[in-house]
């Protein structure tokens, strides 16, 4: 009974808030500038890489990077030499990430695209039949991209091998694998059923209120537990509600206590019914 009521509640949030009008402020808004899948995957990687810190600073940094990469970032990196990329991004600084590190990441991206055709095809090449989720392929993908980029540090390009929830990479996967009014898609052949919740403090609090996890840290194990909880509700698309739920706490007019309070009421009514 609780699952049915929870499903109905989550669907009501999806219908109300899974709309582009609720995207800003969010790095995702930059992806709408790129109708081509090649440009969009490059833009998504840049957005995910810099999606940490204060949102205003994130947006300023992304504006600066994309202004230098031009309207077609995929073409830009494929035609530029390493030196030209370094020059183009010189002076860029986003907290711990320098323009040099972004240039190295994009040089690695160029090598991956030359080898596989696209970043998406690289990830797909590491998928194995029977994989329970995207994690094994994501581990292999990050290892290959890190190697192609000359050994970037784990903060610039996280790895699930170390137990990181890899929130930013899982955000990128959500953006590029799913396709609806908010997530623009672009990668074919990867099932949304394999995706993992991009775990941040907002989704961690919601996952706890739902009883999906009791872990004290918002780490990879917590992300997997919360994903499994959502998979019981939406087995073919466990990250379906990520965007609409995380609007609460991100947008000033939507407070997270409204969601956690509603979930608490649902669980309380279940206890009274039993």
C-alpha cells in the first residue's frame, strides 16, 4: 500500500516539477544550447566536471569555458592541438579545477572520440550483458578517460573504485541517457534502468526519509541503496524522480522539508493502518 501511495506522490511531483521552467539555476541549462549529440556530450562532461561549489560560481565558470570553446565544442576540441586547448582555456579557474586540467580532460576526450566515435560509444563498449547497473562500465570508462587525459586527479574525474558516489558523473549519465522534458538525452543504446542516483545532500536526506538507506555518509553504497529503493517503484527508470525531488532545497521557493514532511506522513499513515 505504501509503495502505491509513494508512487502516486512521486508521479505528482514529476508532473508538477519535471519541466524546463524549473531547471535554472542548474548546469543542465547549458546543454540546451547544443542540439547536436556530439556537442552535447562534450558540454555535459564539462558541466559535470565543474558542478561543485556554489551554483552562481558554477554558472559563471561554465559561461567562461563555453565562451572560449565556441558554439560547437566538439568540433573545436577535435580540430585543436593540446597547445591550442591550453591557450584557449588559460586563466580559467573554478575552485580546485584549473583551465589546464579542463584542457587535459578535453584532450583525453578527443582521443576517446577518435578511438570510439563518441564518449557514449566508449561507455557502451564497457557494458556487459547481465550488469545490474552502470557501475562496472562507469569504472572502466573513467579509467580509460583518465589514461587518455594523462592521469587527471580523482577530484577532477572521480572514480567509483574508491567508493565515491560520483554524483557529477551520474548527473552526466542522467542528462545524456534519459530523455524527457528536462533531460535532453543524446546517448543511444544505454538503458535508463542501469543508472544510479546522483547522490547529493538533498537526495541523501530524501533517501533517509524514505527509509532507503541508513548510512551515515553520502557515499557510493548509500547511492546504490537509494537507487535500489527507487528501482522498486520505477524498475525501468530508477532516477526518474531525481530532478523533481532535488528542486526542493535547490530553488529558493521549494524547501526540502516539504518533501521529507510529506514522506513522513505517508510512512506514518502506513504505521497506523497496520
